[in-house]
C-alpha cells in the first residue's frame, strides 16, 4: 500500500486517500483477542509482574501510564513475565494526564512514567527540579499514525484549504493552549500532535499561526464534533483515526508524520535523576525487559492481545489500527528533533540539549 505525504497532497491538490487499512503489524496477521479488559483503578488487575537473559535486579517498580496504543508493549512485558524474569515486581497505575504523572514522579509515588515527549520536555523546562530523565523510547511515528481528517464531502481537500478553519484536537495537558483565531491571538502548538502537524502544515506553506484555530477537547468527543460540524477537521491518532474512518467515512488530508516529522519519537518512559542515582540496577533491568517486550510488539498476536487489554480496543480494531514503531533503543539525537520543533514553533523558550535528560546505559 502506498502512503501519500502531505507535501504530495499540496502539489497535486487532491485529498489524501488510503486504499485500504493495513493490519497492526508488518506481517498483517489478525489474531482474535480473547475478551476485553479495560485498564482502570490504581493497580491494573492481571497486569502485575512478580516472578532469562539481560540485566536483573530485585525491586518493586511503580509505573504511571495512560493505557493506549503507544504503551501496549508494557502490557506484553507484564503478561509474558518479562519483568518478573528480570527480578522486578511491576505495578501499573492508570493516570489520565502527563502533569499527573510528572507530579507522581516528583513526589515519589511513582518510579517511572510514560508520556508524550512534548509535554515531558515542557515539564522539565518549566520546573527543572527534580530533574526528569528519559529512560526508554516507547513509541515512534510511522505513516498515517497521526492525521488531520475531514468528512467525506468536505470542501477541504488539501492542507492549504485548512486556512481559516477550525481543527479539533485532543485536550491539552501541561502546555498552555494558545489556540488562535482570526479575531484573537496567534496560536501555538500545545502537544506532540500539534507540534508535528504544525511542522507539516508549515512545510506546505500553510499560514498556521495566523489562520488556523485549534479546538482542544477530550479525544472521545472528536468524532462527534466532526460529525456535528462543530469543527471543520480533527487532528487524531489511533484508535480515533480508525473509528472516524469506520463510523463517518472520514478522509485524511494531512499525514502529520512526514518530512521533518517522519519517524518522530512520540512517547517515552521517564524517571527522575534522584531515583536513577539510587536504583541504577533496577532501571537497567526494567529497560532490558521492556526492550524485549518492544521487540515482541512486532508480532501481531501479542500486540493485538495487549491492545485489547491495555487500550480497550475490540479485536477488529486491534487488528486494523495503523501503528508506528516500538523502538528497542533510545537515541538522544532523535529526541532532540522534538525539542528543536518545539523551539522552532515557540512551545519551548530554549533549544536545550536532550543528552542531559537521558539515563545512562547502566541505568544511572
């Protein structure tokens, strides 16, 4: 299947169309998941690991994470006992926002948190103590994992036609929302999704800051807002993209992860400098087990089972959502791309060096 980039749309003046959904992995195999378990409450029932190979340590680790597509490998590791084999007891606490995760890290109620890089980097820039550290890369972009979509009969058939329109987005978290409108202040990105989309639109010569109004709302309301014409388009990730296409016949007009944002790191695992200095072996063991889980996410069956259990997807959606990649290593140079984009578009006041925020290979 051929994926058409946003710059191609602008040149050809036609709507980006996907000839068909591919399966959740490169192999494209669909596995029926047995049952649907939503992640709720404090510790996740059935997802606590306490029992080969790689670093080992002894300890209990509390991970704050909002369950979804990006952190599915975490649940593969729990289900398959990868953390317990490394000597760790891992408890996952379902947390809805990155600010809540950062607060838990800093007050010591969590040891590791999973969140999007834009909000994590912003949190560190705003309050450098205690110091946050990137422990592992969790989820990187691929084609069509983040899109701007419109209704099938919309006159918006190219990026340039988004000018003077309203785009619904998922709610902002820690970054202030300067959403902009033709009558008020200029807008500014407020999350990894708006940062990436801003970059692609700017490369298509769209006057983003002056002409586009962003409308943040709970992600669960995006499809309804598009259907009821409360917004002209929505900026979405999976599984919202799949749901919008299935329910409304929604059509993508922008792939937000192309060009300068191709393979962009989206989400990762963080800890604090103080925890890392006191628990280097525990972090090394966690990272080693997680890397195995990330590698297993390349296979359809374990990934789709985790998606039904962690992200709450039904089996059909788990088999059909478009996914990025689950890296097994962390590259500071790659993370620097996120900081550079945030700085370029005014979300960060400085282009700081990400190397100062990366846990060393030994976990310290």
